[in-house]
C-alpha cells in the first residue's frame, strides 16, 4: 500500500508545468467513439482515470496507440457495440460518458452505474432525462444502465440541476441526433467547452458551449481530428494553494489564467500575490492571511474541486473563515483528517467554519477522495513536522506525477510502498 511521506515547513521555489485537464480528457476520449475515422488527442495526462478509459476502449475493440507519452491515436471504427466492461466502468464517474457516446454512435448503450469520489448523493437523473428527450428508453438492471433508441431526434432539454456530466452527455448524444437540440441551464465549465471544441473539430455543429444555452444541429458523420486538450484548471489551482500554504514564490506554467480567475480572486483576497502572464501565473505566498468566506458554485463561480485545497490554506489564516459547499451533499470528509493535524474546523451540513491556528502539525492521515488527498498534501507541505498520507491511489486518479512535480519545487516528499497493516494482521489472526 503506497503512501506519501512529507516533511513540511519548507519554502518552495521554481516552476511547475501543468498537465492536460483530467475532466476534459475523460470526456474527449469517450467522445472519440463518435468519429468515423481515427483521432489523435494530445496533452493527455498520465493518470489512472485515463488509463482505465483507454483500456475500456481497447477492450471494446477500438485500436488504441500511444504516439508518445502525452499523445494517443484512437481508431474507433473497429469498436464493437458491446457492454462497457463492468469492473472498470464502476471505478469512476466518467464512465457515464459512455452512455452518451455509445447512444450517439449505436442508438444503444450498456454501462454500469458510475462510481467516482464519494461526495454524497450523485444520481444520474439529469443524464437519463436528456437521453429520454432525444428518444431513448432506459432500464437499470443488475447495476447496469441500458439505453436503446430507434433513432435520436433533436429536442429541447432543460436541466433542473446544473450538471457538468449531464451537459457533456447531452452534447455527445445530440451531436448525432436528427435535427436541432437546445440545451438550457447548461454547465459552463472549461471542460464542457473543450469537449464541444473537440467535437466541432470533427465536423459537429455545436454553438454556445460555455453559456447557459447550447444549440446542437446533429450531423450524419464525424471525421477524424488532431486535438490538444486544455490545461487542468484544478491542478493549477492546487499548485496555487501549495504556494500559498508554504508561503513560496512559484511560477505555474501551461495554464489558461482566465480559467483560474475564481481561484485567483479568493487567494488575493486572503493576502496571496498573483501575477498573470499569457500562459502562466506567478503565485507569491504571504506571511499571514486573513480569513474569508468561500461558496462553491458552478463555473464561473469558485470551483467545488478546489474547496478542500482552499480550506487547507484557510486553516492557518487569521480569524474565522466560512466554507459553503453548494454542489455536493458531503464534500467535508477530509475535515477529520485535517483535525488530526491540529486544524480547528466545525461542520454543520454544507457549511464548515474554520478558526485559524498558528501552524498545523504533521500526522498520519488518509485521503478520502481525490481532492481531499490534494488538500492533505497542501496542508502537509505547510505543516511543521512529518505527515504520512495513506490511500494515495485517490490522488493518482487525477494528478500526474504529483510527488515529482512537488520535488521539482524543492518539497521534501517521497512515495513509500509498505505492507497493508490489514494484510500484516492476517497471519496473527490465524495463529490466535
Ligand atoms: C463533474 O462531476 C466532475 N467530474 C467533478 O470532478 C466535479 O466536482 C463536478 O463535475 C462539478 O464540477 C468529472 O468531470 C469526471 P455534476 P459530475 O453532474 O458531472 C447533482 C473531481 O474532483 N446531479 O456537475 O458528476 C450531483 O449530485 C471530480 O475532479 C444530479 O442531481 O458533477 C451534484 O450534486 C469530483 N443529477 C451536482 O448535480 C444528475 O443527473 C453537480 O454534479 C447529475 C448531477
């Protein structure tokens, strides 16, 4: 079982290059199924969610070839209309994208109910609503979602809830439907726009991605393309939080500053300096920060995927801070772990109140999900003493070479593989 061992309290320096966006690439790889020709996708991060999706595509018969470390060629023409492998699909939320893309390609899809980070209730009713609006019927049996349609016909879709995944699924299925689809209350995240741009580069007809209303005229066929995935807004934001927590001066390269604005605004408000360049930001941590309020919102509001990392910075800000999580039911599972490090946080429903303390202290902690793990890394780097972070497989789902990138900034972090204590107990139990 692998863990990170971090000796905190060091000032960092230098520069870090951000990888391709996890939440864009998982949608784009799935959407490649809609093409009638091979696609080349560049700037893909080497993370486990991407590995799983590429394995799923290959197991379903697509021809998947790594051109280099960050570029993959996918020839979906040999893909078969078969169920998505259950054991792999149930591991991540992004497997829900195979519903929209297979429906768009074959008018049929059989995919397990999605998995992913445990953030409370994560239904798929809005996804099913958009598929039904386009003419599909569905059943849910044995953990599988089964979609079938005679044909897909464009329609008006109004989402009761702002949903990134449902918006992406609606765009993919509608791209091959007959006629016009209008999506209202659409999600506006950068990765929604990136997916639309990818499909348009293949000959789709999508207008308005990034706004509340997206119009899609279905097309009969989509041709191949070469497409470069946008940089990861949340990885960049995580390194901004690292600079703040360690009071360091760090240059973060390969970013789109516009995507970082909600994060930049909050960090500047507490006392961090941020300088923007064309494709980089320089973040200079201060000696002390003032508490603030953070409320997560759909883009362009403060991203929920940065909520734990921001809370980790606020644990040592002067005064009280209030963090409201308005997207997910329970995205505070990391709070208990921060308390082990001396954080003073109380949680009531979707609101966490953080009383700033002078310094956190290293402790053994456990990543409960992807961004919770990122928050513990931020906290550990700023803390006094040594922190061990267990269950780092969560972190490696969404961050490429995290310990190498941090070591490149001078952080004292290493990845250690040690026997799982539960495994170690087994012989003892047998002996008793
Ligand atoms: C995507 O999840 C991201 N995952 C999440 O990132 C991110 O936190 C989330 O969008 C919000 O930005 C990927 O892109 C793979 P939603 P998704 O549908 O699509 C409710 C990370 O850390 N809802 O926008 O599942 C839902 O329960 C991960 O990178 C319904 O009620 O999020 C939630 O409360 C974590 N019915 C809210 O909407 C539905 O049918 C937003 O969910 C769908 C969603």
